[in-house]
């Protein structure tokens, strides 16, 4: 039985593979499909992050966060 030996790609081939993979990836696809939900979640995360740093997280904000995340 003959085994194929793995041959690692050259630097140029690896760069080309990375370029083609990154060209096909749209990182803002979710935001383009759901702009209002993304805005609401980002604002809520900002408020929650500010409250968590001060240690003043209210239960109503937590409930609002859960409701918004259900819609996403």
C-alpha cells in the first residue's frame, strides 16, 4: 500500500488560499440582513457593559436583553 505524503503549501500558495477565503467572507452579512436588531443589541450591550462595570445592573435591563436576543 502506497501512502500519499502531505506536502505543505508554499508561502505564496498559502497567501493565495487565504486571499480567496477572505474575499468570499462577508463579515457584515448579519448586520446587512438585520440592521435594526443589530443596532438594538449593540446599544443594549453598551448599556449593560457600562452597568456591569459599575455593578449596578438592574433586572429590567436583563429582561430587555433576553427579549431582544429572542428576536435575533
